[in-house]
C-alpha cells in the first residue's frame, strides 16, 4: 500500500532543518545538507540586512511543491534520507541494514523474511559526538562487546543480528541485540546502552559521502534518536524594515567616536584579520559597549575592505545584533511604511485618568506602536550536537556554498516601550541591582553564557530581565484575549542600555503567504491593550506555585530563573529568544524586598478593590 509522508516548506529550516532527525508515521529520516538541494526551483529570499550581518551572498528557500509540502523521502525539493539505517522487524525480530538502493517510492521498508511482509521499524538509538557527527550504533560491536578481540574476529557475519525482547525483565534490560550467526550466539542487553562506550566516531553525517569522512577523536555518545541534545539549530532572524529610513550600523556617532578614541583601536585595525583581533575586540567592547556590527563597519571604513570578523574557534558563532535598526524603525517620529512593514502609533487610552490603576498604567508605559504588517526572514546557518556550545556544523557541510537556507513568514505585532524616567529610577534601586547580580553570576557559570550574552549585551542589565519577563507575561495573557496559542506568538526584546533601548515586540508570524488577519493588532488598540496589561499584572502577582515560586533563589536550567515557572511565566521554546531563561516575576510585580516595576499598578488595583468592597 502506497503512503505519502510530507513536510511543509516552512519546516525545512525549523524544526526539520539540515541535520535534524525526525519521526513521521513510524519512520525516521534526517535532513541532508543544502549541497544536496536541487539547483532548479529554489526560491530566493531577500534580506540584505541579515545577509550582510551573516557574511553570505543571500538566502534560498527549498523549491516550492504542490500544497507547500515535500514528499519524504522522494522529495523533489529538500532531500531527506532514511536514518537510522538499522531497522528491525517487530514480528521475526530480524535486524536489517537498509540502503538507499533498497528504497521503493511510496512504500515503507518491508521485512524480506516475513510473509506477508511486515513493515520495518527504526532502531531507537544513534550515536553522536561534539564535533557534530551522527551515525548508526555499531550493533555488531555491541552484541560482541562482552567477548575479547579474538572471539569477535572469528564472527564475520555482520548482518545476522536480531533485536529480541525478554519477558523476564523490564525496561532496557528486556531488550537485547543477539548475533544469529552459526556457532556465535553473542548477545548483550541495552541496560547501559546510553552514554560513552569507546565506539569509533564515523567522522561524518549520514548524508555525507565516504570521501568526506574525517578522523574524529571526539568520544561518541549513544542517545535516543529523539533526544533533546541530538540537535541544536543555529537560527537567525531579522525583520524586513525599510533600508532608506534605517540608520547605518555606525550612525551612532558618539559611540563610534568612543571606539576610534580607544587606546587599542589602532592595534585592532592592524590585526583585524588575525586571531589576535579577538582580544582587542573584546576589550574595546567591554570599555565602550560597541557591538560586533559597529566594529565591523568601522574596521571596514578604516581598512578599506570588509573585515573577516571574529576568527572562528569551532564554537558557536556569536549571533549578530540586529536590534539597533529595528529599534530605530519602531521609535522613529514618523514610523516608516512599506508593503511588508506597516506601522501606526496609538495610545493606551488612559490619558484622562489621574488616580487608580489606570493612571499608574499610563505612567509605567510609554509608546505603543501597532504593526499591521511584518515580514520576518529566518535563516539556518548550522547546528550543533551534544550541547549548544559544541562545534557548529554548517548548513552546507561541503563548505562550498555562500548562501543559507531560509524561509520568509508574515504576521503582525504590538510594540510597546516603558517610561524611560521610571525605568531609570527603578534600575537604580540597590535591591534590584543585587537581585540581578545574583542572576548574572549564575549566567557567568553557565555554558550558555556566550549565546545569551549575544542577546543581552556584554552585561546583563536589570531592564533585560524585566522586559523579558514582561514579554512572557504579555504573551500568556494575549493567548486568552486574542485567541492565538502561546506557541503562535513570539517575542523580540530591545533592552540594550548602551543603545538606550527599553521596549518589547510581541508578534505572530505564520508560514502562510497572507500572514494573520489582524486579531493581534486589534488587541493593541485602546482600550483593549490597557485592559490586557492590567489583567496581566494582576495575574502575575499570584502563581499557583507560590510561595515556592516567588521565593525561589534559582530554578530552571542552570538556575537561570528566579520567580518564574510553568505555572506563571514560561512559554514554548519557539516563542522565547533565550530558551526560557533569565526570567524573574518579582522584578515585575515585586516581592522579597525587591520593588517591582509594575508594583504601583498592583497596589493601586488592590486599593481600588478594597474601596469598592467598603462601598457595598
């Protein structure tokens, strides 16, 4: 019986981008490198700003197909190959090494020993290493690993394996790989299969050819093929904003002047294309607050050629800062407008209020901008395995192509800023600084430090934690008000003190060409947004896990959260820029002797409720 397995075009970047292993209808596949994409039919994606920051010539989307879907594994567009190649029959328990020549279009793999033929299932374990390599587990070695080398050499039949289940045990101990070769009978259960066992790294990924294999000394880890540490995509995104209305990367002349006057500026220009430049760049950035984009632009002006950027050491590259131009576009006196970027300024509608929570709401928030139309480009530059800070494997494993895979998505959003004077007074509070200092210390000890600092800046500021938590709370509240699920909404945080940023953008971006239909923007119009913000603040003051959540001194991955849990502040991973870290509800609504930025709203709302009860 023929079957159709399909993947949407928008999924060819995330979550089924290059190097990702995914299950679909009981079968398992891996997405190949973009070097295997067909040259014909690719769709060019325009995003000059993102291409310039990533140092590539452009972006392409996988070729379009009927209904925006790709057949797997017989796709005319983005290729997918079967992985793992070791399969087993659920009836006779025979294991078979499946090869590309065995594929039959439109049909799943079948057991050659059973009648009628049974569908083969993929083995659930694979091996990975920190160099980004992926391969099948050497099941023959595993079955014979209890024997010495001499006994293993005498058994040369590598395709006579069976995957058996014992009724006398449970869990992984009940599963065994048995060699069915005549006179052998070697076997070993899977009780301790997870972890490192001294197996040899394949030195390549499944789609790479044999001549692309490299000698890899990294230790191999055996994990489940759906394990969270098997695939960490490196994704970059940028909003499509009008270039004519956006200042260049070095438009901040005051900051550029400080960089040029730095004692190490001349030295940096002399060694810009050598490994020594890393030390000079870091010291200049720490002293001036300049980002990579500004340094690159100034070096290009000084030397007359495009700099190579920070030398790569095999670790995850720093994410380019694209917030400067976006912040300038959203805060411009006359918001720019194009077909894919339409803004209009509005208010909370609380100007006439002089007392109560509505008045406090107007004092705490500043500018409100509605984005009726947004276009976002999401590009995949590579991926890592084992941990996010491991060696990055580029999307083009052959390293010959100068473009990256990307998709464009359309949507709408609500942009809001805080009151700058109120924010400055709140950040100056000693208790606020001490609480964020503890969070900063945990960040310094985290392996995610480099990745998160690319988003937060060189130093974690209180405003970033405040705005980030506020964005999470707003998304959760909007999921009730607007009808969108939390996974349909995304955040962009603008909180770099050196660039005088203090705002957030909550937006929805869908893969459909028409985007969304205005439901989110409608919630940003007065008085709906004010009502939403007030309900959000009231809801944030209480958590079903309190007092444990409110008094927590470190929770979440790497203790990078304070008063934030699944019951009050966490979002789906696709909605958050930092992976649900650097959150603290206490900085928003107050708690544990820490003043919250929106605490006056909570106090005024409770006082108004008490007066209403007294009047009844």
